[in-house]
């Protein structure tokens, strides 16, 4: 467990009128938001699309635009998926979030399995997830295979369910 992450403190400094706890369940921040130089932050296109999918699923999700961060979007030309920094403020939303992100990951997994030449590289997933539970935070960083990430996220839901029993 970690104390309140630097990124959340920085958000409230940049925009003091934000009430993160009551307005949002998930924050999708630029992938390099933790840097000191705010002029060089940028959103990953994949993270923006994930935030739209979360909103469509009924999750109170904020991205850079909602948080009034002035960050340009970077669109990469590769098979990799870059989600950026994700803060889950209300851990009760975790099963729905995992369902949404699993849909995105399934596309990557099916693409990998459809390749005829196994030597052809397939994309990796890059993600940082911080989950708030009570007054503690847990951080998870992942760079790797989509199929393994999907299993890890499902395991997080299973562990959450066991904790509630």
C-alpha cells in the first residue's frame, strides 16, 4: 500500500474545485502525468478510447478533458496498446471496469491468435492502475501480453470478492 499518490495531489493543486471522491469513480490520466514538467504531458489515444467506453458503460470516468488538463493526444502506429495512468477511486466499480477493459483486450488477443506466422510480433499492453481501498492505495504497473493481463485483472476481481466475504 502507498499513501495518496503524487498524481492525485497534483490534480487537486491544479484544479482545487475538483471533488474527485464525489464526482468520479475512475480517472484516466495522461501516461506521463507523474512528471514534474506539465508542459510535456500527453494522452495516449488508447486511454482516451477506454475512457469513452467506460463512460458508455455507466462508469463516472474523467479523462484529461474533463479534468481541464491541457494535454495533446499521441497516436502511436504500432500494435501496442497504451492506456496511461488509471486511478480507480471507488473499488466497487472494479468488476465493471474489468469487463470494459477485457473487451478491448479480447480484440488484441484474437488478433494475436489469428496471425499465421507466430514469429510476427504482436502488440503489448502498457498500463498503470492505482486502486483506492479505504484510505490506502495499491499500484499495479504492467507491460506485456494482453492475455496475461486479462487473467490478472480477473484475479483482482476474485480477490476482491473473497475480501468481501
